[in-house]
C-alpha cells in the first residue's frame, strides 16, 4: 500500500534553472512554467532509493588544469620578480 508519493517537477526550459551549487537548482523566471507530477510517469524520470551518485568530475582533467594553473602562477611571479630586479638596477644606476 502506497502511503505517499514524492512529487517531481519539470520546467519548460531546464537551461533556465539557477545553479545553486552541489547539484542543487532553483526556479528562475527563465525556467518557464513548472509542471508537477509523479516519478515514473510521463517523462518525469524515476527516483531510486539507496543509490549513490557517482562523481561528475574527471580527476585527471582537474589535476592537469591545476598543474597548468600552478605553472602559470609561477611564470607570472617570475615576471614580477624580474621586473622588480630591473627597476632596482635602474634606480642604482641613476644614483
């Protein structure tokens, strides 16, 4: 005997939903009309109990991006250090 049903909402434009973070979304005026229905019927999707969601992050890509950003930061800090040394030499030459 079913005691309750969890309503599932769908929107006219899913791209219009506002991203709140951690796979949470909220309605916005861009999302359009909200329709509420029962899971498992009329393209409302399904709800599965006791399932865990897999990570949607590719660790290799994220690690590569982190290394690239770190190298960029190192390069920029070298440029600043070199410019500082050049200005110091110019000031010394002026004296």
